[in-house]
């Protein structure tokens, strides 16, 4: 009797938008949408910025694909390429896992930062790549974000950040948690200098990343159906002893409850960001004319 009591499994609500990587067939010629199961040519999917033409499912983008989708061709200059993670806590097998992800992704770490232009307007941008340790934030990720913000301060340009992360990196313990404070303090300096920070949360943005820099934008945006939250859905349900709505922790749920400014379709992302940049540039020029 007691065995049956403790082995009984509770049912938990699931988020319909929970997504996996696209299923590739025939050596990558075809791709199957994980939401509507439509099979399409991979080259056609790429033409549509990796958005399913049938159900509008937004596939995950690599960091470089994301940069190519919003930054003017030939204008990107990568920063801090040589920064590499160590193993400060001597965590077992951590170095092997880093090496494996470096080989698999062609990246040194879970984020790419750099200077670029959007329709000729200068920006500093950071893009996280969930293929690398689920884009968890360790010391190097935090340091690259801080340095990117400092570059934006030096260049007097806006800072744009695309987040996609599983949270803090457990293999670096408290050192990874310290990156939450470090990035937040750097953004405070950006705010004091009245330089805009545009945060775009993509699927998924969770844990310490969602609880720090990702939620501190002057503009907080997200892609459709992106999973955004701190603690896991099941943990929250067990804590409050209630079943959560099906769309809980989705971008649309956060928008409805005032935690996002806008949910932006990928096809409209560059034009929306460019409009904001032009608005701030015009405001800055007017301010300069008035002060002179």
C-alpha cells in the first residue's frame, strides 16, 4: 500500500511550445517541423529565417545565423574571440565537455559579441548560442557581455542582446552566479550614460540569465512562443500546489502580464530594431542641437 502511494505519479501541465532542434533527413536536404510535423526543404526554411511556413514555428538559430539576420552584410566585427573558459572548480569532465562543444559548434564559448551596423546605424550586439552548454552563463560568458557593454559605452552606441540560455553554469558554481551581478552593474553604467539597451529573449531564456541582464532592457522583447522564466514549471507547481495555465512562461503570457514590451515575429525583428535605433539617433541629435 505504501509502495503504491509513493510510486504514484502526478500529472503536470506542459508547455505546448516546448521545442526541439529540427529533424533533418536525407543529409539535411529536408527538415521536419517539430510542431506541425510538416516536411520542407531545408533551403526553403533558411530563406524564411528558419520559421515554419505552415504553423509559424520559430526554430532555434545559431548565433551566426542570428547575426546574419539582423546585422548589415560585411559590417560585423567580432570581439573577444580568444576568451576561453577554464575549470576553476576542477569539475570532473568539464574540460572535455567544453572541448566537445567547441568542436561541435565551431565556437569558443556560448556567446558571440561584436560591433555591427543595422541599416548603417552602429550597434554593439551579443548573441547566445544554446548549442554550447545550453548557452549557460559561466565566467567567460559574463565577461564577454560586460566587455561588450563597455565597448558600447566607449563607442557611445546602443547595446542589443539576444538571449537563449538554460541559466547559470553549474560547473562553475558560485562564480557563474556572480556574473548576474557583474552584467547588471555594467548595464547600470549604460543607463547612467543614457545609452539604450535592447533585450530580446528567445527560446529558451531561463534561470539566472532571465533573472539578470535579460530582463533589464530599456526595451524587453521576445520571439513568439519563447519559453521565458526562472524556476522550472514543475517546481513552481509543487511549491504553490496548483496547476499552472498551459501558456505559463511563454512570451505571450509575459506580454499579457506586463513583463514584455512586445512579441516580435522574426521576419519583423530587424525592421523593428532599426526603427528604435533611428528614433534614439534622432532624439540624440536633437538633444545635441539644444545643448549647443
